[in-house]
C-alpha cells in the first residue's frame, strides 16, 4: 500500500477544522483534503478564536489547521484543546505561519504540533506537508516509539520503567528535547523537582523555545521559590505562547517577589484578555497590584501608585478589604484627598457596614476637628464596632483634648476584645495626667 493510500485511508472518515480568515487559502486547503478523499461537508472553517473553540468541542474534528495568531489569541491554544481530545497518533495539528520567528515557535511546540507551513503556499506544498505528517504517524522512528511506550508507563505511574525508556530515547536523537521533557514529567511524578528542572533545562539547550520544557522549567523554579531565575523565563513565555490563568498568576507572583513592578501593566493586559478568571486569580492579582501601589508610594511616585491602586479597585470589584488597605496606606502618607476619593468608591451594599463606619472614622480623624472625630470614635466603641486601631485613635483624641475620665471609659470598653493594647493605653493616660500636674 502506498503512502498516498495510507493518507487517503486516514483522512477518509475524518473531519477537519480550518481556522483561516482568508477564503483563498481555505480553498487551497479544502481542495487538497478533498483530493485525499475527505468529504467537503466535513471540512469546517472558523474565522474567530471563539468560533474555533466551539467547533472543536462540538464537532471534534481530528484534523486542525490553524493560523499562528487569531486576533489576540494564539493558535497553539486551539492545538492544546485538540491535543487533549485525541491520542497524538490519531490526530493531525498543522499551524500556518507568516514570519520566521513564528516558524521557530511552531517548531518548539514539538509533538503537540505535527507540522507548520509558511504563507504563501500552494496546494502542492500543503499536500507534501500532509504526506510527511501521516508518514511519521504511520511509521514512527525508534525514538518516537520509545517515547510513546514511555508515555504509557508514565500514565500508569510505572515511573522506573518510564525513566528507563525516556533515557534510552535520549541516546537515539542528537536533539532529544521531547525525551528530556517526558523525563522531567516523570521526575515530577516522583516529586523530585530538582531533577525534573534539570531535565527541562537540558531540553532547552537543544531548543531554547521548546514550549513544554520552557513552561516545565518555569513551574519548577516557582515551586522551588527561585523567583529571580523564574522571572527570567517570563518574557520568553509571554512573547511566544498562550498563557493559562494559573501560569499568569505565577507571573504576577514572580514579578512582585523580584520587584519588577514595571512589568505589571502588560501582565494586566493578559489578564483582561482571559475568558475565564477564577476567584483565586482575581484575589492574587489584586494583591499584586496593591503591592505595586505600596512600592511606588514609598518611592514617592504618587502618580504610579494611584494608577496601581485604581487597577486594584477595578480588578477586585471595589472589594472593601482592598479599599481599606489602600486608604490606610494613603493615610500613612497624609494623602487625605486620595483617601476620600477611594472611600467614595465603596459599593452600595458596603455603605453602613461596620468596616465602612470604621474606615469613615479613620479618614475623619485627619479631616474633622478633634472633638468631632472623638465623638465618631466614641460612638463606634459604644456600639461594639471598634478595632484596636479605632480604639487607640479615639483614646488618644480624648487624652489630647483633656477628657481623662472619658479616655478611661473608652479604654475599659474598647479593649474588651483587644486586651493587647490595654496596658499601652493606660500608660499613655497616666503619663498625660502626670505631665499636666507638672
């Protein structure tokens, strides 16, 4: 049987999805596939990333041909979805690229991507590429056979057998990047993070952009809290590959720990492009943005600080906990005007809450007369809605205005739940009394 017949047999009962905005190139691809025996009705086209995802999940075509970039999305995201649906020998994924840099990335998506083809191309070019792909799948090399068996052992958690197979595969290829990747995955299964990282790193020596080795090494470095080394890989991943919500969260963590706050804006843009934003990611990014604001306000860069505080409020959905922390930070630097601006952004359902009342007092402490602020604090303590900070500030106001009896009453009432500050406040009260006697 000829290779051409093998291709025809493989394609005859399959469906295909072509993600291609150009109808001319779609026609070239369609004609080629029909020439191999495919039913034209089973060759589907998508112009947008969203449509492509819907078709992939609904129709489950075994052949995917996609542009490198689809709007703001990477075609590799579709390849990953496709890869999860079928065994690598049962499906074909081909990427259409336009630039040399795209070709390097396509090559680095080894195994997930069966081939790439550069525009412009002819029907003969595409036919040749299809023939090459099916031939590799029908007649895999000894290198790929060992990797395939090793993957089965890895899936069955037979780690020692998997290590033996992947190690043997490394000797069969001058650039065994894929074997290094699976060895790394096997060591991860054994929770040996250091050896896993070593294998991923070795794989990248053969192909620095190899997707799975690159992301594997990054994840290991993050697990080992080697944030500086991990952050050196962020730019490569971000520039060339789709970023999952989980990995984006790690990007933010690495940026914060290495104080690369200047890079949070482009990372934030990646966040806004996500279709799904889990609550954990929203909270993590809110914390990262707020930390950036704190960093810049300490550097006396108020404009940059406010920018990141605004982003924090936006991402957190005006969460009162974050508003409170931002306002307290601004008050430390006597920026009452900005504090009031953020206070006004409280959600309607938070107005009148205990936290809202406490925060209103903290701002009022800097805005109102000592007498007016004292009355606000006294009421909060009387209603049992105080915190250690509110009690301390209120007692200090009473002492400063010479209301010693009231100060003592406030200490008794306000430290019921905050006994750790009781002695400190009594000492302040007695010291003030002694000073006035003298």
